[in-house]
């Protein structure tokens, strides 16, 4: 890789470092704790908030992606939604339960909206021969961000107190600062080629709307792409739900405290980074589809392990192996879509992938939260198997 490509790669990957910190500290860790422990909410309310955020992203992001495709300007959309997410993250811990659920919903929506447009920039810095490895670099940077953010959170909680409301509240503005500081490097170094012909914004909106309708009418003719989007809908449902309830599961079934979970989560992050690099390399050599299928088999195995016997050792084993599989899915899903989609419509089709994934995110957390409140976490885990198995069956039918 030449010098310019190195700078481009760094600039693109660093945003994964920034936004994965939000995913780790906000989505997986402290927003669930804030809602269920300190504000009097429950898992079903948490699932509703996460599901609604996915629903909003699923509806709006394909349209935003189509506009960014038409304009040839994706960074500005990433910037807008990053700023929205950062501001909401900074204030969510200082309001009551109702407003925390509303603000948290909008923050997670903005987070996903930024990511889907950002993903489409992958083709600017990669080729079809190395796209999985480049995607893996971004995911690996992301989990480096997870580890750095855990170190930051560790220092904050040591100062304000572990398992305290004050300590939990302090995490949110710190996460916002972390997110925006590292994002700045992305906006400085990542480049894109904008359209040379500048038009009024309403012209881009009209073009995007027409293209979106055309794509929606014709996407069913692309049977491989359509099948993949449905498969992605299913297996991502299980994965996103597992992320949201990861800590609460350990807390309620094994009595794991935040302090005890920190080193476990750090191990998961390291495993995810290594998994992203490893599966990215395998994906380019063995094929994106074959590698992705292997990863879903791994997910099914670790869910079964926890259902059969829930103990501390199995929780750690499942977390580490699942972490590697998580990094693999994030790495391979993007190149798999690129394999199937026309290059000039990538942001739009990443938006459609976001549509399928976000709508799955509506179902999974709500169903999981309902089953936890009505029965227990073990019963809720069984629902994840359904999504992974169905996703596996459909993915196996995708032909390039």
C-alpha cells in the first residue's frame, strides 16, 4: 500500500475506533444499567427503546444513503449524525426515566445512521481483492477503541465509585468526548470524491427518492441480494440482541458486578479484534460467504453452550469465542454486500441492509426483553437460536 492509501485507511478505520466505544459503553454497558438499576425501568422497556431506535434507522437511513449517493458526499451525513449522537449521549444520564428512554432511542438511531453511510465509504479505500481485510482493519480499530474506552471508564469509576449512580452518570459525557475526539481524525484524513456538478439540495432529494423507489421495485429481481438481506435480517437480530443484554445476562444469572465484568469484556474486545483480522484474511482467501456461514455456526454453538449450562466458565468461554465471531460478522457482512451490489448504489444498498438489520433489531430486543420479564434469561436465549438458524439456512442459498 502506498502512502496515500495508508492515510486513507487510517482515516477511515479511526472512525470505527470512535463509534465502537459508544457501542461498548452506551449500548452494552451503561445505558442498560442506567435504565434498569438507577431509573427504575425494566428489560422490556429497554428492549422497546432499542427496538424503536432500530425502526427509525431502518426507515430513514436508506433514504439518507440514497441522497449521499446522489450528492457524492457521505462525510457530511456522518458528521451530522455523529454530532447528534454525541450531544444526546452527554445528557441522557441527567434526566428521568421517560426522557432517558426517548434520548437514548434517538442517540442509538443517530449512531446507526452514521455507521451505515460510513460503511459505504469502504469502496473508496479498498479493492475487491482486499476489501475483507480492509474491513477487518476497521473492525480491529473498533475493538481497540473498546479497550481504550474501558480503560477510560475504569479510571472514572475508580474515582466516582463502582456500582454507584454518580459513577454511571459520569460515563456518558466521557463517552461523548471520546467519540467526538477520535471522530475528528476521520473527518481530517478520510477523503471522498464528490460529484463535480453541484445541484440544489431538492434536486438531490428528488433523485434519491426516484432511485430509492426504482431500487425497491427492482431489488426483488436480484434474488441473491434479496436473499442475503433477509439472511442478514435474521442473524444480525440474534447478534444485536446479545450485545444489548450481554451484561444484564451476567448480572442477573451469575451476579457479576460491573467491576468483575470489565476484564471479561476486555477479553471479549481483544478476541473481537483478532477475530476481525483473522476472518477478514480467511474471507479474502476462502470466500466471504463460506467464512460468514462458518461464523454463524460458531454463534449457534455458543448460544447452545449457555442454554445447556449457565456458569461462570461457560460465560467466559462463550464471551471470548462469541467476541471473535462478532468481529468476524462485522468484517464479512460489508464485503458480502459489496460482492452482490452495484458499486454506484452502495450507500443506498448499505441503507437497505441497515433497513433489514434495524427492523430485526426491532423484533429481537423486544422479544428477548419480554421473555426475560415473563420467564427468565435462559428461555430468552432460546429465541436467539431461531434467528441464527433461519439466517444460516437463507445465507446458504445465496449465489454470487
